[in-house]
């Protein structure tokens, strides 16, 4: 199959490309970074260098493809993040429509069924609607859990204050996922014979926040590492002090609120809470320790 992969050589796109190349597929990887061209070609894929905001570029790249893995970058700029994300998804949808690609796998997220109280996820809510309107194209919405690797952002807090924390309590249960599990699921869905519009959740583990502090702490030699619940305002100010742009800090504060209220977890729970990823928290804790000690 001729398959297009978006996401450059990121945490999901790279292992996805590697798996599909190993299976013998004709892979093109889209990247906005010219410096990635050699790395992409070294993997055995073709490189398409350009911007996903450029509809003509997308149409040229998608032309003749059998399938496409579509994801939007987590931060589309530092202002109008949600709007920019939605516009990127709209571009993808139009390019798919114009070129007649028959199979799409979209990297979506838990919490996507809500248009509110889910921070940056709300952009994906609208993108799913665009893809649902595509005629003659099979779409699988791959709704991923909260990325384990997002907790790498807590490393400075642990080193400087000896705590982990967020604006939700340690009793909250979070569906978690490893990028490798997402890549494996995406590879399966891209080559599967399917019709219509389908939803698949990809979650590696579901754990209380207290378990995160417990296992990360043990892995880094700090077995008493506590999780501290912050007020929304304190969480926002902490991210601003850490250098995050105002809008992105506000979106992540809102997502924390959504986790606290259960908005982000709601649709995953209502769809049966299926956990079929392989990387459990205990295994990822070793990866966390490697990052912490690097």
C-alpha cells in the first residue's frame, strides 16, 4: 500500500513509519523541517517537505495514496492554538476529499466528544466532525489516552521542589498511553479492511495519579515523592513562570480541570474502558527515570 504519514519523525510517526516499512509498504512522511529529509529517507521512506497549512502541498502529496495517517501538531503556534489546529484538520479533510484517498486513520484523543473543559483536545472535537463528513473514505478515529511522556514536563518541578503536581487530585484515574502503542494500533488500522466511520480507543494503562508519583518516585530514588494538587490559578501561574505562553498555559489548566471533573475520561469510560496497549506504568517508570537522570 502507498501510505502517507504526517507528524514528521515524532514520537508516534517514526515507529509507525518503521513498522509499515518493515511490512513492505510504500511510505511517504510529511515534515515541515527540511533537515529531517535525510533521516526520513534513511528509514526507507520518501520525504515530503512542506507545511500542512498549504492545501496545494497536501493535495500533491496525497495524490495516488491508498491511506493516510493524519495528526495535528500538539501546539499549532503560540496563539489561536485551537483555531489553528481546527484549520489544519480542515485542510487535511479537503485534501482527502479532493484526492480521493480511501482510508484515513486520525490520531484523536480521549475527551474528544466534549467541546468544552478539555483544553487543547477541543480542536480535535471539530476535526472529527470534518472527517465524519467525508464521503467514500473509511475513517478510523484513534482516540489515544493521555501520553505518558507528557509527565516529562514534571521533571523540573521534581528536581527543584521535590514534588509532582497538577490542578487535579491524586485520586483521579487517568487513561494513559505510550506512543509505541499508538503506532502499533495505527499500523493495524491503516492496513485493515474497514468501511464507514469507526472509533478505536488506544490506552496502555488506567491508573490513579497517586500511582504516578509512587512509581516515578521509586524509579528515580525518591520513594516518598508526593503528588500535590494545585488550585487552577496556581497551576496556571506555575506554567507561566516555567515559560509557557499564556494561551497554552490556559489550555493545559483547562485540561487539568477536565481531568478533575471527569470530562476528559467520560467518553472512554462510556465506550467500555478498553485497555489494549502493552506498555504499563511500571515499565514506563524506567523510561521516566532514564529521562530524569539524563
